[in-house]
C-alpha cells in the first residue's frame, strides 16, 4: 500500500472514530456530562472564593481528562472488540498499531475539547479567569492525557466486557478522586494521605495544570510533575500495548500479572523519588493558616542567631538610605511595585513572593542586595495590613516548607536561579528581620 492510500485510510478511520464517539451515549456522558457535573459541584462548594474556582481549575481539568481517558477510551475499545471490529481490522493491509494510534489521537481530541469546554463554562458561569499561561496549559495537557490514556489502555486490555470497564476504571478513578488530590484538595487531606497521593499520577496532573492558571512562573517549577506523568504514562502504554486484545476469545495469561507489576512499579518509583527529594511534605492551607497565629507564637520567636544587616548573608540597608546608583535602583523599585506576583493572589503567597525577591538578590550577591531587602520590606508594609503581615511572617518562620517560593525573577533584573531550599532558608531569615522590626524587637 502506498503512502497516499495509507494516509487516506488512517484519516478515514480517525474521522469514523470521532463520528462513532459522538453517536455513543456512554462516550458523551463520560467525555462531557460527567466533567460538567463535577464543574457544577465544585462551583457550589467554592463559588465564594475570590475569584471563584481559580484555585480548583487544576482539579476540574484533571477530572475531565481522567474520565475521558480511563472510562471513555476503554469503553470504546472494548465495545468495538465485542462487536468483532478489531478482529476485522487485523485483516486490513494497514499495520494495526497505526489504527490504535489513530484511535488514541481521536480520543485526545475529544478529551481536549472537554477541557476547553470546562474552561469556557467556568469563565462564563462563575467568571473564573482564563489561564495565565494558555500555551503552557496545552503543554501540560499532553503529558497528563498521555499518562491517563496509558491507564485507559491497561483497563481496556484487562476488561472482558463493557461492564468490567466500569469496575476496573473505578479502581483508578475513585482513589485519585478521594485521596489522590484530584477530587478533594490536598490541603483538606491528613498528612499520611497527602504522602500516599504522591504515588498517584493525579497529584502531579493537578499540580502541572494548576500552575498554568495561578503560578506566575507557569511550568518552570513543574519539571518533576511532568517527568512523573511521563514515566507513569510510558509504563502504562507499554503494558497496555503488550496486553492489548484484538478479540474476545483471547484471554489474559500467566504473564499478565508480571506486566501489570511494571505499571505498578512506575507509580512506586515516582512516589519514592518524590519522597527522596522532599516533595511529599504535607501541604497546608495558606488561606487559614496565618489567621490562626497567636501572639504567644510571635513572642516565642527568637532573634539571637540572626545575621547582622551588614554581614554577607541577608544584608539590609537602613531606612531612607541612598543607593550608590539611585537611577537604577529607582527603576527596580518601579518594577517591583508593578510586579504581578506581588499584586495578585492570596496575601500569604504575595508575601512569600516578595520575600523570594530579597532572598534571590541576597543569594546572587547583587550589588544592591541590601537596598533590595529594604525595598521589599517597604513594599510589604505598603501592600499588607500591619497585623496581617506580622501573622504571615510568623507563619512563614514557623512553617518554612509551606506554600510556594519563586526561584528566579528575570523581569526584575535578577537572572540567577538558586535552589528552592536555599531561597526558603533566606526567606525565613528576612522574615525574621522584618517581623522583629514590626514587633519592636529589632531596631534599625
């Protein structure tokens, strides 16, 4: 068969697959109706947030992809297998692998359309903002869909009939919804459950997609999540392809369990790597955490071991001091005032973002690091109420691993990219210097 005929045949199969899915009630339910149901359910719970649903869009989109890949895809494959479609496909002068790929591409388009529909409905119903990084959202969608469609292939290979698809699909769907950080936010789960979620792809899918909506840096710090999804997706795809059944007469064999072990090991490997690199620390809610800080907790913080303002670490210029290069420094202050991470989002995260700026300048030994430290302090006092700022700084000192930090800010002229753990460490030191001044325990 020449290439033109091959391409024409695959295109025809692709269009036929789309047409059949649009005629299937089950495909429409899993692909569109179930995601819309979850969108409305999330909207009824989180509509009071400001802005509504913005912090939950990663979860909502993950559910859309999960439903279409772990239910819609295997349901279509098994239904066609029961009707003898795939057995007939093997008689065609076209490699069957190409037909499987054509089916997966069609499913990818269906799932992608469901994601777009969710974003549009959230925007027009709840006024949820569009993603900050729409291009990166597409880049994040592909590995998420790859991982979940790999799981869908495994379900299709194991299921003997369509009802079995529902049972097997729930084995993936329900754990990720309930304890995997997909349906229930991680911050609402106990610590041990959050660590268990680190072994599931749902947590990394939510992280990658959510960053495209709310993280000023987008996917810059989502490398591990994308890698985890790639590993899980690759293992599941290999297992699904190896166990793929062309007709109902072919049953699972003794080696099936060994192949499934490969897929399970990929989840374990990802979770172990996350634990080894410190990524399974419990996540806490910034929205309520600093509000619970008491005066006793503030007073318990000590400052004896804090570096001096003129030492090599965490330098801080006196108030109203003049910079050696006032023009350049005035430009920096203007950029800092207009810097989006200091303007948008929850108050606790804005404080962390600004502390990160002082930390990056200090780690990079910027010529104006002391003046930048003072400018950050002035900006914090300008943007955050004094009592709230003291609580947030105390929270950051007591819980240094909570929340997110920024590790690079080239838009402010800070081009270095120091490790996250060092940025957190220096942020705590600056938080102590600022808190001590707000409480009158450190004098300028």
